[in-house]
C-alpha cells in the first residue's frame, strides 16, 4: 500500500498539470481568435478603443486587442426592409392599406454605427409617416396611377434623413395598394363596364370598316362595269361606223337603173305575197320615172 500511494499521487498531479496546460492552450487559442479577424470584401469592422472610435478596418486580416478594443461588423451589401401594411387615409377620406419595400446600402460604415442606434426601426418610422402625408394629398382614383410618384417622394424623403447616417436609400417600391372592399367591387364593375364599352366600340368600328370596304368595292365594281359598257358602246359604234362606211362605199357604185331593178324585184316579191293591200311610198313615182325614160329610149331605137 505504501508503494501505490506515491504512484497515485504522482498520477493525479500529472492530470492536474495536463489540465492546466490544456486550459492555457485554450486561452491562448481564444486570444489568438479574438485578436485576428478575417473580414470579407463586403464587410467592414468598426473598431472602438476604450470607448473612442478608431475607424473602420477591412477587408482582409485585421488585428484586434481583445481587452481594450470593441468591434462592430457592418455589411456593405444592398439590403431591403419590408414595411408591413400601413393604413393611410386618402384625400377623399378612403382608408387604404399599403405595403412597400425599402432598398438601401451602407456607404459610411462608421456613421451607420455612431449616428443611429436602430436604422431599420428609424427608417420604417420615417417611411410610414411620409407615406401617410403623401397619400393624404392624393384622391383614391389617382392613387393607383401615381404609384411611381409616391415611390419617388418616399425615396427622396428617406434619403434626405439617412444620408447623415451614412446610408443610401437606393429605391422604394410599393408592393400592394389595397382599397376598401366596397371600392374594390366598384372598381371591378367599372372595369367590366369599360371592357364592355371597348368591345362595343371595337365591334362598331369593325362594322363601319366593313361597310366602307363593301361600299368601296361596289364603287370600284360600278366604275369597272361602266368602263366596260363604255368600251362596248365604243366598239359597237365603231362597228356601225365601219358597216355604214362599207355600205356607203358600195352605194357609190350603184346607178339609178340598178335601183329601179331593185324596186322591181321588191314589187315582184310583194305580188307573190297573199296580202290584198299594199302601201307605196310617195317617192315611188319618182323611182318609176327613170324606168319610163329608159322604156322611151328603147322604143326610139
């Protein structure tokens, strides 16, 4: 028993020494971890030494004295705040729920820590009060049409305030405008009536265009038909003129004797007909005169 006692005491002492060594190593590793900071490209480390602002550090490896320095990490990437539904009263006293998004990014990391305690809460407060003031000057009928104008006013007002905080408001976007339920139903009815009116106007315009096209087609058809009739009459007239010219040319070579023979042939045809009454023109005696003269000349011979 006397031999085992020192061995056990020695073993316990070694364990205690190992534990102390381990604790020291852990403390050293913790101090090294607290002293060396790895800062990413989109981050900055705002350092305070004994309560005083030292400045921003990063990106890369930054050495910090753990006992006398305090640090705040700032993200420089563009982020957004989601503002929940805010009930606003329009110029014509209509309650309207509006929610929107605020896009921003940190420009001066030190100012964003020193100048404002809670940027998100402060920005939401300014945005909601500005939104109510802007919407209060706009009637409900114009509210949806002036969405872009409201976005611009909100962005300008926020940027004026947040500039001294080292933060830039890049954009403000209204996500939804929700008027009262009865107003929504009236808007749906109005939209349906407007669409019906547009359909009626479109149909009337179509019928009018169709009537105009039909009238123009008939007009062109009548013009073409008149042109055709005109050409046909011209051709018929030219045909008649040609026939008369031929008849006139043939008639030049006919003498009185030929005409008398033609009349005698006509009288022969009349005599062969069964009719009992005949009508002779007054010029018939004049036509017989050459025949009588011809007979007298024959007797003299």
